[in-house]
């Protein structure tokens, strides 16, 4: 039995978002999806069953760093896994910033099924 009812996946690249959701759904999680931080915050307002958010950091419209800060302010109990492939800088720089702003865990892209599930398991402790 999973500890959380639903996981919100915020990722602007549809193929990556679909892959993450497929992995999670195969493990019995319910998932919701958003293409950027604005959509993610809207989903969060309407879905109280969300207990974990997996968010990319570099996205159009509203990026992950801003989204994490907003989630921490409005929804302090939600667990956050920040993911990033880097962008202009190294992914570690973005992931360290995400942790400083309140992400509970981070994962560098590319990652596989095992890495994702391990990170999620650590979030649920």
C-alpha cells in the first residue's frame, strides 16, 4: 500500500512526463500531469489527494525553482522530488538550489526506473 494517494508530475517534455507516469502507474500509484509550474499549481489547488510532486526545474512559463518555493509556502507537507537535466549550467547547480528552496530529494536526468523508484521510496520514509 502506497503512503500517498496521488503523485503530480510536472514536466514540460511530454515523452519524459509520460515515461515517469507509466513507471509510477505500473507500481500502483495514481498520477496527475502538468506541463509547467502554472499548470502544476492549478492541479494542486484542485486535487487535495496529491502527496508527492515530481517536478522538472527548467520549464517554460513557470519553472521548477519558482514552483518549489510556492509549494513550500502554500503546501508545506507535500514531498517534492526535483529532477533536472541541466540547461546552461550543470544539473547539480539547479538540484542544489532546489534542495535549498525545499525539495526533499533530487534526481539528475537521465534516470531509469530503478533510480526513480528508489528516490520515491526515500521520500515516503
